[in-house]
């Protein structure tokens, strides 16, 4: 059975922009150059077979790998820095050296169907590394900006694996590029969002201290966990909290509302704190990444439209373990609960007339 679920790589080649593009160094922002960004972020994207899927118009017979490869070459005309390499100076400065180095593209196939491997739901029946593009011999991995692998399955579905340098794009930025490739693969004449580099718009605090990465020796192994939470569960608490907040405010303008993010993070924060068994007076910290694009709207070119560089900051909320554990999340999200500590951030920023935008979180 294992042999039937194996992946065979058919070839690896460089993809360069379909048209001539600018060459030379491009400056990275302070956020781009932070040590934690010097890594290739991995992601897998599963596409189920569909008879009516529009891929490349008349080129459907070519197959997903060749269609996406050609779309990638066209997308790189607009996102030409992704075809370059990271360059490191003797002083430790990092920039993107734009040229014709290209993106390494791997074509692969699997003899099984996506259904046979449960559409790659966890735990995966196909090793993740078989679906991700490998580092070619002779390449310095820390210099690579983007690698792509397309694996076609016997059912007609396929998986696209990306390894994307976090120094060049954050999550929304990488998603913007992937969407552009998808548009072109489906036959679009161009990209709907024209990308912009604009790294000089990111604040560069001269006094900021950039520390080194911690020593991984002795670090615990992290486990992947996926949890499904229903929309009904989330809306139940959102509606109760919002009704309470408005009743307590008695018509005062600018009342903070509870978001789906706050419901989820409150539940995760309280559950994790209970499971850890902290003493009641122990301070428990919650950290999450906040998309800063709305805050830098006036500074970013075109108001941030098309900006794909790193544009987020890590936020921290702290509270005593006892107060988090005793929060009545299962009944209501009253002020004083774990979620209220998150909305407290918004209240504080509201006093300073700064709006906190929506964000994503990963708890470990």
C-alpha cells in the first residue's frame, strides 16, 4: 500500500520571467531582515479533480504542472524579485539580487488518488517532504526565495507545494502572489492586483535591537493540531458578548465588538492555561501576529494595495492564570473574561485613535 502512495519526481527546472525584467539589488525592510524571517515557509495546496475546472483555457490537456509552470513565468514578470536570490553582505545586511536566477520548479506525479490519501488531512498518508520542492544541488538554501512543486494525482487532482522565503513576503503577500499565479493559470490576461515593492514605507526604528535567534538545544518538539469549531459555536458567543457590551455601554459610541478571532483565542488561551496547571498568580502571555497594513495605509504605496512584503507585528496580552481559568467562556464572554483581555487591546488603541485590524494566530 505504501508503494501505491509514493510520489515520483519527473524533473526539476528553473522558471524565469516570461519577459525581460529589471536587474540589480532591491532593499529589504527592517521587518524583512529580522532573523526570524530567514527561513523558507512551507505550504501545501490541494486541488480536487473537477471536470469543469478552468485551467489554461484550451491547454487543459497539457496538465496542471505545465499550465502552472507557464503561469508562474508570466506572474514573475510582475513579481520579478521572487526570481532573484537573497544576497548577504559581510556586515550581515540582506537584500534581494534581482536577475535571471529563476524559480526552481519541480514536476511530480502520484499513482494514487487524493481520496486514497484522505485529501492530505492530518495525519498525512504521504510524507510532506515528497510533496514539497527539494533544494537543488549546488544551491545555497538560505539564498533561495521561492521553490514550487506540482504533483498530479491519478484522479486528476493535484497538489501545489510552495517553499517561500519569509524575508521577501509575509502570509498575505505570499497569498497575493499565489492568487496571481492562479488567475493566469485559469487564462486571465493579467494579474488583478499589480504588486508593489515599497519596502521604504516600513518604519525602520534606528534604536531597535535585533537579537539573535535562541539556541534550539533542549527545545521541545511541537505537535501539529487541527481543531474544527463550528460557526454556530462562534456566533453564539459573539452575539451574547456584543449584546452585553452594547447594553453596558448604554449608547456610548465606539463600543468594541467581539470578533470570531477573539472567541477562538479566548477558548484556546483558557483551555491551554487550564491544561498547563499554572499557579493562579502566574502571568500567562498570549502572542499573536497583527497585520499592520491598515495602520500603515497612509505610508504604503497605493494605500497598501499590492504590497507583499512583511507588514505585521507581534502583539502580546498578559493576565494571571487564575483569572483566565475562571473566565465564564462557556456561558458568556463578559468583560473580565479571557476575550476581554484581547478586546482590551482594541480599547487601549481606541483611546489613542488607532484601530486594531483583524489578524491570524497560531497557538503552539
